[in-house]
């Protein structure tokens, strides 16, 4: 209904006090060159007051005075603009204010009236509305989001600018669906961002969220749930509370909500609701003994006397929340006081009755109920609490758009028609100034003036709204000014989990994904993000210690020259090489002596030379291995060992021919003695060379970078590519050693004669023992000790041959030269023919 329809309630108002708000509102309907429609809440239909035995005066006063204050703020702004000499000089803004009664269907009726063609009560159905002139140029309001979602679709169809002073739903930010909708308050997205930052500031990550079952509550809660999940905030409970408290299940739904919140053991509750549902929830929480909690809210209920009117509300805990940061409107309180003073005059009521007679009562013939009369004493305390700047800014945004669309100057404005859709361009692009403060609609057609963080501060039973922080893209909290409900006045904890430290990941426990333990990252894994539920493995070339936040490059590990173990082995190599050289020099000095000739003569010198090279080949296993060095390691060892065994082979064959095959000996001995014995040595060595060539083509050893054997280092070793090639290479040497062993281990030497066969037997026996251990260790070992095993095997084989075959002979040459005689050291091949002749 138009507010002027309530003028009949103003009978006798000249001397009556208090007065009806409808009587005041009659003076808020006025024609002009451009008319602004206004949608304000005066009614109570959706407040469910019928469920009460009788409406409480406090409830009625607050609900009705808010709507009245916003309507008066619109009138005040329009009168300022009409009295201005620079904004719209020569033009007059009119206004047509209607009641929404907090009811969508009621709000729809005046919205349709605003869309009627100017001067008529009909809405034209046209293909092109570019020349269509509706009753109003723009619309201010309504206040609630669910009403705006309904009316914005209508006004956007006609591209009529609609500026809300209270609707914060994020759904209204969709400029494709609502191209002509604007608002002078921040959206719920900004509010939720501030709430999430506040929760993170105090470390509250285990919270409950409750919302009223309306567009504002559902939308804000949905935004909060999505942002909470990305900010490590876990929701212990989410629920909706009814807005229609007269419904049969409303009380049961509220009680179930309190029970479920209590079962979660949370200490923080985020409440997105309007004042009446919030009051019902707080009242039930106190009645059911929920306990003191931290309640985080918004302006929708924080500043409401309805919420603070709950009995014993001081025991609810700590109430914190964000309210829109708004400035004051200079002169507004004086305007309201003067208006109430004029209402008490007979002239005011006479003028109201005249305006009432001009109205067409058939346009809207219903009106919403109201709660009696309102005095200046009722409305005055609310002037400092109810935000009126959004209404003021909304009116000025349209006025500035008209100023630019008309091309007004300081001299005046041209009286040319301006269509509503022509204002949208100027509202989208240009800033405007109100009372020295600059405003501008952003891409979502909203203004973000920021928020104040307030605390309910109770003193002597009276609540004051204590500012304790600010939010404008970033949050600032004056924590020292906040006294919580805890015994030590410090912030309580509300967490299902503790914040994991760097280097720890979350291990989920139980059935709730938000409850977990913090577990250290194991070796070679690292912590990648705060919300990670597992540790990331390091790349292959890197490592990480336990509970690490990053990976480190691995160092190369091999048997380096300066390691103590390598130094000890190289010292042993040097001693072995010196022993080989010493034996060779001693044999060379006594080359023609019977003992040296018995040992093989010059072939024994060749064997010692191969042993010298074999001991020096240990150096190939020290230092950083390379792709070129790895194949040489096995080849050098196999070739040097073959040279030594090949030098001993003729002597072993000679012994077995003389002792085991005496009848064949005369014709075969020439192939294993004297000059032809060298041919046997050469053929054996050439055979080994051929096998080395095959080894290189079948599968030579290659460089292996082992990242698994050592935790912090990359092990560089020479790996065996083909075990078949390895067996072929070393199998031939094993066959030579086995032949030498078979030819000598059963030989019996006459008394007082030197047993040369015994030395070959022991040398080959030691070789076999060493290689049995070597093969087992070498095939399984994957550390730097693999190279150590190679060196030890080479040295053990060299020392075994030296100790069992050459060292005893050196001992005789040095310490028992009396045994170095032809009788004691006679070759078996030299004495056998004499026995045959006998």
C-alpha cells in the first residue's frame, strides 16, 4: 500500500501523542520532475507476532522504527538534493514510498505499480522499451535480499535502476541476471571473508554454523562453507533455523539444533540470521543449558534490541561480529526532531488529509498491520544505531546519474526527458561524492565500505557495542580490548586438531575428515603445504631428513682417495706391489739357480709381473667411477690373473705328466717345458683376450647411480650388465685354476726333495675359497663396500698366490741358500728318464 493510505489513522493527531508512523509517512509522498520509488518495511506480517499472546512493545518499536528511519532518511536526502543549487538545479525529485511488510507478495504489488506507464495503471507489453516511461525513474530498496531477488528481476527486465540499502546476498552480484540492480552495502562475500580471517586470527578451526532459513541465511552460510574448506576451518555442524516461528515444528527444530551443537563440543558458533530467528536461537540455547560460547554474527542481528532483549542474555558467552562501516549523515537527527515537532501541529494533519484525498485508493486497497504509535522518544535512541548512510548514498547515486545524463551545469538542468535505462551507464562508470566521501559501484554493482568488528560489552546490565577491530581487505583486531567469557578473559580454544608444524602432515582419525593427528614426514619426503594430508616424495636426485620442508641435493658417494678405508687399502696395495717386486728382483737375481728353475724360471718372473699389475689394478676401484672406467675394472683383473695362472699352467702340466702319465711323458713333455711352454702361456693369454673382447660386446660393466641404497647420497658403482658375460670372463680363469689344482694336489715328492706341486695346489685352493666368498658378497652388495670387496678380493688372491707359491721360495733363497741345490730342487722331468733306463 502507499503510505498515504494510512492517513485516516491520524485523526486528532494535533494533540495526541504518541503518533502513528503512517501519519508521519503521509508527508513522504510527493510528486516531482523525476520520481523515485521507495520500498521500506513497515509491516509485521512475516514477523510471526501472531504466535505471541501479544506483541511486545520493544519488538514492534524496533521493527517499525527501522523502516521509518530509512524512509525518513530517503526523504531527507531528496529534500537536500532539491535544495541544492548544483546537483539538479531547477528540477525537483519526487518520491513514492511503499510498504513491503517483509512479505514478497506484498513487495511485488508496489513493484508492479512502479512499472506502470507514467500517468496510468497499465504496464505496456512491448518489444522495445527504449521509449517506455514508467511511473518512477529509479527504485530505492527494498532492504532484505529475498525481496530484492524477486523485485530485481522485474526492474531488470525494464532496466530501471534499483538501489538497495540492505540486501547483501551474493546472488545479486550476478550482473547478467540483474543488470540494473545496485546496492550501497557490501555483499555477503565480503562479510564471510572477514569472518574467516577472524577465525584464523584466533586459531578457531572447529566451529558450528547456523543460518536462518531464508535467502540471506542460506546464501551467507553457503559462502562460508566454501571459504572455510579452503582455509583449514572445519565445520562441526551446519544447520538452518526457521524464520516462521509460528510453524508447529519451529520449536522442535530449534531444540534439535541446540542438541547437535552441544554434541560437537565446539566453542565457536557462526550465526547468519535476522534478528527474530537469532533471538529464538539464543533464547533456546540459554534455556537448554548450552553453555557459554563465542557467537560470531553480522549486522542483521548484532545491533538488534530484539536479540539483546532475551532474558539473561549476558550468560550466552562472548558475542563478536562485523557491522558495516558507515558514516554519519549530518543534519539528519535535527531533521527528524523537527519533523516530529511539526507532526504535533494541526497544520500537519490538515495537510495529510488533503494528500490522502488526492490518492487513488483503488491502486492498493490493503495495508499491513502496525504496532500502535511511535514517539520521538521511541525513535531517538535508534537514530544512532540504525545505519542511514546506505539510504542516503542510494538516493544520491541516482541523483548524480541524473545530473550526468541531463548534462546539468551550475546554471541549471535542461528539461529533457531521460529514460531509466540511460542512467545505468553513468551509475556503472563514474564515481560520486556524498558529504565529502567518494563512492563508486564496482563490477558487481556494489560498494565495499568495509566493516567494524564489535563486541557486546555488558556494563550494569546494559549492552554497548565496543569497536575492537576493522576489516578493509585485511583484518586488524585489537585483541587486548576483547574480554572473553573464559575465567582468564583469554580467547578459548575451538579445534578438533592442532595446527601441524612445518614438516608434518595430517593423518585423519575417526570418521570426521577434519579431525586428525600431525605426523612427521619420513625420510626422503617433504611437507609441501599446510593442508597436505600426505608428504610428497623427493625427486630421485634429492633427499630429505625426517620432518623436512624441502629436499636437498644428494652428494655423490664412492670410495674416494682420502677416505681412511681407501688409504688403508692403498697402503696394502703398495705393500703387495712391493712384495711382488721384491720377489721378482730376488728371482731375477737367482734366475739360474735350481730353485728358480724348478719354479718355472723366466715364466715365474712373468707370473710375478702379472701379480704386480694385478695389485696395481686395485687403483681402478678407488675414486669416482666413470662410464669408461667401469669396463676396465673386471677386464684388468681377469687378464692379470690369467697371465699369472697361465705362467703356472706349464709347470702343473709338467708335474702331472711325469707323475701320472710316465709312459706318455717323453713325447709330451717337450710341449710344456723349455721354449714350447711359452707357447702354452701365449695361447692361454690370447684366449683370455678373446674372452675380454666378447665381454665388451655381450655386456660390459656400466656406471650405476644408485639412489636407493643410501638415504642421503647417490651411490656411484659399477654394475654388472650381463652375468653371462661376467661368468665367461672369469670362468676361464677358474678352469685354469681347477686344472692346476687337479694336476698337483695328489703329487707325492720323494723325501728330501722340494715339493713344487704343493705351492700350486695351495695357490689355486686359496683362489677358490676367496672367489666363493667374493661371488656371494659381490652379487648382493650395493654400497660403497662393493668396490672395497673388489679390492680385497684382488689383494687376497694376489697375496694368496704370493704367500703359497713364491714367498716360500724367497725364504729359501734368502735364509736357506744351502737348500738351493740341484739335488734338493731337481725337476721331476730330469730324473724320470734315468729311472726308465734302469
